[in-house]
C-alpha cells in the first residue's frame, strides 16, 4: 500500500540537526517518523510529506527502507505555529496535489488539523481517503504567546474558532484516530461521528526506553521524578505539597530552559519561592532541559515517576517511564486513564489531591517489592500494548478498512 503521512513540521533528519532539536519530551509530530518506520517494517511504502521550514533541507530524504520524507515548498523557510501557518495551507495543499497527480497514495493520514486541511484540499476529487489525527484538541499549547496582528492569526487564537475548524476537518475525513478514550468524548462534542473514530494511541520506542541499561547517578535518598515545563505551577504545587509529607525523598524536576539559563527563568524562580515557603527547597534537583537520549537513564535512576500533567506532550512521559520499568503515579486524566492501570502499573490520583498523592508515594517508597512488581507490570504493558510495531499494525488495519475509489471513478 502506498501511504502518505502529512505533518506540519518534521525538521532535518541529519544526525547533527536532530541532536540539537532532541529536547524531551518530543513534539507530538515526532511520532509521525516512528509510525512511518513501523509501517515500512510491515512492508508498506510510506512517504512523509512535510512543509520545508529550512532552506538547507533537501527535496527528499530517506528515512528507512520503504519510507522517505518529502519536503514541500509552502510559505517562508521557517517553523510556523498554527496561527502563522494557516495562511500557507493553500500552498501546502497545492504542493501535495501536484505530487499526488504524479503518484497518488492509497490513503493519506494527516497528523494535525492544519495538515488535515491541506490533505483534504489536495485529495478533493481524487478518491483518496484521508485519515485524521489531532495532536491536541482545542487550543494549541505550542503556539507562542505574542501579539496577534493578522485576521487569520486572530481567528485561530480564538478557541471556539479553532474548534470549529477542527470539527470541519474531522467531519470531512474518512476516519479519525484518537490518541485516548478521553479524546473520543471531545471528538463527539465537536460533532464528529463516533462511527468514524478509532482509538489508536501513540507508541513508545521500546528499543530506547527499556528496563535494562545505564542509570543516571543519584544519592541515597529515595528519588521521585517529574517532567514539566516549569510553567505548570498548579501541578507542581500539588507535587511540592505532597513532598512535605514524604520528608526522606528528593524530587528531580526535569524540563524547562537549559540548565545554565534556569536562574533567569520566571517559572524556575516561582517554583523555588514555592519550595522555600514549603521548606522543601533543599530536596529539589533541577535538570533543566534534557535531551531525549539522556531520558532513559534518568528514568531508570528514579524510584517512581510522578506525573500531574496529562496534556500533550507530557501525557506520554508516563508511557516512556513504564517502558523503563518505572511505577507511575499520575493524575487521573487524559492519556493517563488509558496508559496507567491503577494498582497494577502504579496509581491514578484525582487532580490536586495532595493527601492521596503523598499517601501513594509513601506506600510505594515503603515497599520495594511492590515497586518492583508494579515496574515489571508497567514494562510488560508498554511492550505488549504500545510498541510501535503493534501501533503500526493497528493503524494499517484502519487504512485497509477504508474504501478507495480510483480518480476516474471519483469523477
């Protein structure tokens, strides 16, 4: 099957460029490349179409046997967030249409609402079915806070307008893939028929995130780990308040700006003030921005992950931790409700329930056998349910279930 995957941004595949952009957690669109590899491993022919955002990028690049990345000219050679990208969707669609006139795919799979607009426009009248995934429903947290000037920018800055555009894309697609059960209800609220929705989650790289391997250095204290932007102060407050009830533990906070820039970061200073007020500042360790390549070792160094943020991309951190054999205590929301099995791979706790969070942390730290059992179950679940091989097969099954009309029949 000839498969087209469409994404707003992929970036360079050159190792040096990937290393510079290797901040953890990934942009959700990074999973497009993992999906392409998985589909190619299932003997499919895959082309990832993305907008060229750097003049140094080639027209195409090999990803792996059976999969290539095509960089299309559409707008300025710079990375654009949703509001700045919208005026260039027409040019992106035109570039896709020209490629598909020469070699039409059997199915096109868009991985954001903006790429969905382009894919639907390019496929119009061809009979090519379009599958739609949404990296984030509602407002896009990746949009940078800045002054809005143009009418198009004002349009997508408005959450209601964005939701209407997402709904239109979802209703026009032949099928919609949801990342979690929690997304199904949101898609229904947008008016997208449930019959067109299938839950196919993102996968985890179980070759990189695995229980065996080196662990980062640590001291004698029990180690809790959380991953955040440092801007999620409400969620961090819950974790810090719980830490006051677990006096023997340290908390490693991964994320935010580079380590040498932490002192100038407003979020870092606010978290430190909060920690001083609670009397836990001497038990905090800030890593700053961390590379994806360094994350497995950091996860293996911890006794458990505490994840109070379920929104993308942080909801997927729990899955990476589980793949490393780490028990997870997570807020009962979003992706966590699908990934974490309460009392089997860790615990789910309600938002802002400091007492229960502290109790669950204490319970796990007090029982090495319980932690080990939960960790074994977590790694097994990540491998069995979320390996990219399985996710690729489930995605392919959706593609194969769709009717495909040749272009002449569609006319």
